[in-house]
C-alpha cells in the first residue's frame, strides 16, 4: 500500500472523523471563541460586559411574543450608583438622552445590532463614534424592582428583533450529539 493510499484510508476512518470533530468542538469551547454564535456566515462580533468587573444578573431576558407584548427586553445587571457604564462593542451612538425621565444611551453596531443601556447619565453624544470598553456614562438610581443598590438594564436589538444581550458575552455551549452509524 502506498503512502497516498494509507493517508486516504486514514481520512475515511471513523477514528479520524471522531478526532476531527472533537478538535472542532474543543476549539469552539475555548475562551478565545467566547462570543455570540449567530447564523453561519455572520462575522463573529466582539463584545464585552457593560460593567466591570462582570456583574451579577438580577433579572433575565424574557422575549416578548410580539413587539407590544409583555416581556423583559434585556437583562438587569446588579451594580451601584455611579459605576461607569462601558460600551459593549464599537459603534456609533444612536441616542443619548432622557426617555420617560431616565437616562438612556443606545449604540448602533455592525450587522443591524443595537445595544441600549439605562438608567445612565450619558458621557457621550448622539453620532459619536465609540469603541468597545469606552465609558459611555454612569449608572444612576431609579431602576424599578432592582434587588440591589442599583441595576443597569442592558438590551440588544437586531434588525427589529429583541435578543438576549448575554449571548454577546457568553458563549453558546449547548451541544447536540446525534447517533452516528459507522457502517453507513
């Protein structure tokens, strides 16, 4: 048997296939790959937590059934009044102002993604280009039902659909292994 034949046979072996799949899965789960897993072909975004150190989540995302249905269109992060709020990713400030008596900052990112932070005292202006980790404001009091000193509400919207902003900073590590028939 020639070296080429042996190499081809090894590439077709179940052990080689299992090893290749294992390496792909392991590389996917490493900290370097800790980012959102969007649809195939989407660029892998680079986002960080909007508070440092990584804050506790005091209220989780609860997707609304339709745009005007009840739900929680973001997550609440426990913190204290005056904590700097950081831009989760680079982009342009879409809005920096007051809505219903609370300070709000919204940032447009590539791929029709918008992140929103409230209640904050803004340190940026509408239209300003910002970078990941830049201070965009400070947390203020006034978030209802916050179980700690203060909470930052952090939301994410992609092309009009609300999504869980935790997917921006936590890898999606759910795996599904399907049966494999070695004979087939």
